[in-house]
C-alpha cells in the first residue's frame, strides 16, 4: 500500500480536506494516514490509520464525538463515495 497524496480527489472532489484525512477518533496520538492500493492509477482499496471514520458515522451517543468531528467524518465519507461512483 502507498500513502494517498493530498492531491488525490478523495480529499477535494466535494469537500476540501487540504491536510488530508481528518482525525476522527483518538487512538494513540499519531497523525491520521490514508493508504491505498492503486490499479491503473485508480484507487481500488482505501485503508485508514489513526482515523476511524465509522466512529463519526455512528449515533452521536456511541462515542460522544463533537458535532464538528462528526461532520468531518460524514464529509470525508461523501468524498470517498463520490470518488467510488465516478471513477
């Protein structure tokens, strides 16, 4: 797997994430990373480290994440889905 560059569409095709993958859930204090497998220049597998987007998608009472964090998770998810359907 290779780190996904900040210029990749998953970071800017609908909602801008100029610094890359948002930090959604604190694990061990490391920066979040998005890694992936590419086939013919298309991202075919996305793997995230130090950012659990699913935590932000769950009911607000599950992890007690603030609204702004949950919104980042939802927006990043929208970017990923848009990329998957359009590329």
